């Protein structure tokens, strides 16, 4: 006697709907908990809803320099622009790349948009300046009177440790001694004497004018009061500085402040800069190559600096008014230079990117500038929510009128989809910078129809099975494979359209594409893990299984055929007349 065959489990996991429901319940609880733990109970609003200015910039390159537009340089440009915008006192400004050659700058309300546009649309300003004085980044006490009756800093200036790519402040010489050393350094090699010195000197020349002394006192006061731990102070110190001026500046880390001489070499004279690992010394270094003119300029400044004592033997690499590195010079250098020190791989690569970016012929062209007031954004959001509510109400009315009891399953599925969408949008704000804008709201509204369409496909397949004469429980399982294929194909087409739209568009339209793609994926999750299991459980209830007129599955109302029954096999007749 042959062994009985094992009965195959019905498609769709008819006997285990609880597992799928438990899984999606855990996901909703985890996402909701994460939303509150991240202190992000609402989605981050885009610039068109919160109000402000949105600027779309497109990178341009000179002929023959198309390779300059690459991911490394675009990321560096984003960092520079973000520092510039935040330097204007803007909080929560967004600067991010979109595509290969576009940068989106979203500036919240309360900012001078014209000034912001000027800040973000220009190429980074990179200069090599001699270091005259360096001290810790905190403000120094009020200056005390010197023997000449003129003020001198009472703080303890400091010099960075030699051969460091990044400076470290340690007490060194007195202010008066440093002031004299600075003056001597700037007068060496027949270079123009600056109009101001960092400290008034007892041996000042009689020809010094009152204007020069006033400028020196002003610069000294700025240096003493500068607080590099404050972003606002650092931005204020860097604003309006000219290459030919003596300036005060902070290190990029904010732990040191400098008085810097006029620029000796511009960043545009850097031909290339690369980070590499020196196997012999076991350390990361940055190698720079200068242009022909830059090589001559760099040779002149390094010859002068190599003869000075610390810290006047250092040159500062100042990017947008901040010192990213201040290496010491021990010998005269020309066409190439090496910066060594306490670099990690990341810090060496970052510095190389900064130096390279200053030399690249990369500029930006404004594609679009949009200014939206908070009131207008609120009105548009309100209109969008009203449109969404009307659309949802029409869907609900249709489901109740046509599918009756089945509408409960559809509404529960829409609720689950809404919870997942809302929590994900809230979490994606701090995670990837996603901001809910008006096109994204439109994408969420369109998703209501896509999600409802998936339920309708499944319901109609079930009703078709009942029309064929099957009872509800077999009909639910037999209808699922065909409905599943249709739903997957439909959602795939929708997701593919969203993905293509996201790739080929720039700016706010990407918000629509992103939301449409996200909700399409969630539709698949909800249908598989919630709608199908709930439908299986509902089929076991008397209300639906008996075909109640309000269940939406009444066989009589659907025009069902008589139940399919097996008939006995009748032997074929032998008499031709009977046939």
C-alpha cells in the first residue's frame, strides 16, 4: 500500500497569518519608538513649507577640464558652502548634492537671500599667508600698558609645534618680543612693510603714521578679543578680508587663533595636491604641486620663512578665512611641497581636497532661486492636506458602497500604510536629510490611489473565485497567487517610474519621486504582511464565510454558479443507437 502523500500548504500561508501580522506590528512599534527616541515626532518640513530660500546651482568647468566635476570636488564644495551659509548666522541650513553636477542650498527664513546667494555661488578663496602671531583660541585679557605707553597683549602668545600639519598652542615668547620678530620678518627680502603690526613696538620708526598706529591697535584689539570657539566670531573675523591685508583668523578646529600677513601665494596657483602614505616614516603626508608662477612665489616666501624663528617660520593655508593647516618651513621650497604632521588618512585626504579645490576651474551657475514665505507655504500645505482628505474620503465612500464589509480590511490597510509612511518620513529627516515639501505631499496623495488599487485587485480575484462556485476560504487562497502577480507588476512599474524620475530630475520634483517610490515599496509590504493575513482571518469568521449581504461577498449578489461537485463516471454505451 502506497504511503499517503503529504498535503501541500495552501498558497499564502493560510495557517500562519499571525506571524505576518506580528512582524508588521513589531515594525510599527519599533519605527514609532525610534521616532520619539530621535526626538523627531513630525516630518522635517521642506523650504517651501517652512519658508525661506532654495537655490539650485549647477557646476561648470572650463574647456578641457571636464574631469574637475567629480564626486570629491562636489563634496568639498558642499562643505565649503555649508560653512559659508552657517557663517551668516543661519541655523539648520541644508546644502547637498543632487546628481553629478548640481548642488541644492536650502536656507531657512530670516536670512538675507541676496547675501546667501553671493556666499554660496562663488569659488572657495584659498590663500597661503605667513604666520605672524599665534595664540590659544580663547579671548585674552584686556591689554596692559607697555613702557612706551602703548598697549601690548597680556596673554601668552604661542607657537605651534614644528612640522605639524595641524597647530597646537603652547606658551612661547612674550608679546613684545614676538611683535619685533614679526616686524623684522615682514621687512626682510625687500618685501613691502605691512601697514600694521601685531603689537606696538618701543622701537617703532618715527616715520610711522598715525593711521598705521591706529590700524595696528585695531588689529591687536581684534586679535585679543577673538573667540575661536564661537562660530559667529570665526565667521565675523573671516568676513571682508582682502588678500593684501593683514588679518586675524582661527584654525578650522577653533583651538588656535592667528595674525596673518598678506597673501603670498593664491590657491589658484596650486596645480595639484594628493594625500599619500610615507612608508619609510610611517605617516600620512600631503604633496602639493604648484604652477610655474606659483612655484616662484612659493620659493620666495619659503626662503624668507625658513630664516625666521617660530612661529614666524610658518605659513598658514587659509580657506575662506580659516586656517586649515599651518606647517613650519625649514628650507627653501619651489615647485612642490610636502605637508607632514599628525595626519590621519581622512584628515590628509580632506586637506588635499581643499588644496585641489582651490586650484580647480570649478564655478557654479544658478539654475533656479525660489523664495517662499512661511505663510504661503502654510497655505499651500493646508490646500494639499485638504486635497488629500477629499481624495481619501472619495476612496472610502467607493470602498464602502461597492465592497461593503471588505472596506474594513481596506481601511485598516490604509491606516497601517499611513503609520509606516509617517514614521519613516520623520526618521529619514535626521537620517538622510529628507524634507517633506509640497511635491512630496503630492506623491503621498497619489500613493493613496496606488495602495487602494492593490486591495481592489485582490478583492476582485476573490470575488471571481466565488462566482465560480467556490466557498470563501478556498477562494481567498486560490485568488492570492494571481492577485500577487498583478500587484507586483503594477508596483514595479510605479517604482520604476519613480526611480527614473528621481534620477533625471533636480530639486523639488525629486521629493515627489522619492515619496512615490517609498510608498510603492510600503504598498508591497502592507499587502503581503497585513492585507493578505487579515483577509485569511476574516474568511474564518461567520460574517464573511456565510456570505452575509453586507460582507461584500454574497454569492447571490455576485451571481455565483452552483457549487462544483464531482459526478460519477458513466460507462460509455456499447449500442451505437444509444450513443
